[in-house]
């Protein structure tokens, strides 16, 4: 019988602080990094990281992503070297947002590979990254793959669309979460610290990898990774 403890969540407190240095955080969320680190200790440092029953359930639900993750690990190089591939993919949390003003949730994208990106108009690296995400959607978007870039501005809600126009976006659908609950959910689960952050999600709805900070998503490295991630 294997008595080894279950693996801890993706980001430890120290890792979260290191990631925060690469990201842009609004002032009201800076203190939340410390809160999230404390929550990590309470939930995982004291109870060993959760039950083995839950881990087994995740393994069954995420079998497809677990099979492809090792193939992608060697492709996280160059422009996307910061992409951390999960050794044991887990289901993404339930996330709700809007698509051109209509309610939608992350679960509705099951069946296709997704690059989920969280961004805001006050995030300077997001402005630099957005054209590359748009070109990736133009090159690879379709029934098998989508870039889902979710804006989390909570005020002056006319600004996000202006932001997209100013950055020359032509291919991305406008997704938004003016409540920022999606950000908070990911933050509380230890998966996200600041913006931008991108999640590579398998067709089974499980997290294959996460990249904290901006990346050249239209470069040769990213295109090769997406091609491999969407192959049967």
C-alpha cells in the first residue's frame, strides 16, 4: 500500500510570491496574495493536501489531459518556457462569465482545447500580449481550439471593447466578468495571483498547464504546442 501523502496544489506560498513579481496586480488585490498563502497553509499544510479518494476521482475525470500532458512538457520552451505543465492535471473550477453580454460558463467549452486568459485594461502586459492572443485565435481557432480571453474590469465597462479596438483585435470573441468572480475563484484555489495569466485546458475541462505573465502566443513555440495539444 502506498502511504505517501497526496501532492500539494500547484502553487505554494513561496511560489505564489515569486509569481506575483512577474504579474500586474491591482492595489486592492495585493493583500490577497498573503491571504491566499495563509489559506494554502490552512487547507493543505495541515491536512496533507486532500484525500486520496479525491485524487483518484480527478485522475479518472482528467485521463485525457493526463495522457497528453507529458507530450507537451517538452514543447514548453522558448517564448512559452514559463508554461508550467501539470504532472497530474485536475479539473478547472466552475467559472461563469459572459460572451458578448450573454451568460456562458467554462464547462460549455468541454470538447475543445482552450487557452483561457485573464486580462484587464489597467494591465500593461495584457495590452502587449493581446495582439498575439488574437493572432493565435486567427491561426488555430475553430471547433477544436479556442482562445477564451476574459476581461475582469469591474468599472467603466465601456473601456474593454475600446481596449480591444485599440490593440487591433479582430479574431477574439469578447468575454467578460464584470464581477471578477472568475478571478477570485481561481485566486482562492491557488491557481492565479495576478494578470495576465493563461491556462491551457484539455478537452475534458482539466488544467494541463498555466503560464503566469505575458507570452508570445503567436510564435512558433506556441503554435507547435497548440498543434500537439489539439491532435487526437
